[in-house]
C-alpha cells in the first residue's frame, strides 16, 4: 500500500477516549431481578450473559457490521501473508510480520468475543496487544534490520529476566542440590546484552503510527495494568464520592468504546501488514472501511 498506515488509521484521541464508565450490577444491594441475581452468583460465567450478547449486537449493529467486514478482510490478508511468508526464512521480516498478523487477528477476534459479553476491561487488554503487534509489523516494513535487532533483543532480555527470577526463587526457596544445578545451568547462559530495549513509543514512530501510541497508553493504563486508575471503574460513583461497587456486563457506551478501539487497532495492523503483502484487490476495501470507521467513531461526518 502506498499510504502510510499512520495517515490511514490515525484519529483524534479526544473523540473516543474517556467515555463514561458505569457498569450494570451494583454489588451489596438486593437483587430483585433474575438476570442480576444470576450474574451476582456466577459473574460472567452466568448463562444470562447471552442476554447481553444479543442486546449489544442489536444496539450496536453498525459496529458489528464493520467488525465482520474488517475480520473477513483481515482473514484474506492473513492467508495472502502466510502464502508469501512460507517461501521465506523464519527471520525474514515478512515471515515474522505474517506471524504477528496471525496473532493480531486472534487478539482482535478475542476482543470482540469479550466485548459482546460486556467484558470491556478484558477486551481492551487484547486490543492493547493488537496495537503492539501493529507497531512491530510497521517497523519491520520501514526499518527491517533495526526492527529485527530490537525484536531479538526483546527476546534476549525476556529470557534473561525469566532466568534471573527463577534463580532468585531457587536461591530463596530451593534446597542445596537444586541451587547447585540451577547455578550450573545458568552459568552457561550468554552474557546479558547491555543495550537498552527499544521502547514502544520509538517502535510506533518507526512504524509510522506515533499518533496511535496514545491509544496504546490509554488501554495499558485503563485495562491491562492494575492501578488506582484501572480499578476506579468498580466504584458506584455519586457526586462527591461513591456509594458502593459495580460489576458485571458493562454499559452499551463502554462496549461501543471497546469495539471502537478494536476496529481502530485492527485497521492499524491491516494498513501496516498491507505494506508487506503489496497491492491487492482489498486495498480500496480497506480505505472504504476506514472511512466507515471514522464516521462511526465521530471523527468525520
């Protein structure tokens, strides 16, 4: 594709962030409704969550129509990428990007399955993965050598971190035999790289998706990481404070936000991956769906 994925997918942050956060079930109050009672007792494993699924799909049918179209396009692009990547080495940028895009489509589909059941936090956690995948896919196109070095360094540092943690646990909780064996095993490890890892913001810049980084940071803070900010959503707020706790399937507005972000993230990934695949009959379709997305998101009329 000839246009930057950043230009294709970037939208105004203030348009879709910071929507109201109210949930359906108030905990600690008398349950006078069969559905509320079921969700209080079983949470999201309640069979009555199917009632919400049907309701959200009716109320947000335009979003789900867009999702189905994006998903079908994404699956076609994924198969094109797999066919192309199968002829290349495992460390070729297209091969790596094809696998990252497979991961993206799975994350996207998972986020929709969760969102349509009112599980907004969990859906947005998977959306975060879609954004992260997009940054890597875009970077592997614009700066393949730098991206591969950063990807390999990330893996090295992750392995080193896991090894260090395991060693600390064995030193504190293991017996002498286990400690000796573990020390011998990790003494053969290569020396840690002293080079700093490439941060997500730099990766987003390399990918041409720097404007999208704000969305990645928001879903990281609001959903992926435990924090005062992310658990504030469980308060039943009143002017000047709170009166209890809320949970269960989320409101239509928050489900719409999760679907909005999922669409945005997969459009970013599609645009980035399309550069690896080259021109296809779906190029115009993606631009048309992006326009549809921006209308639904309220970015353009």
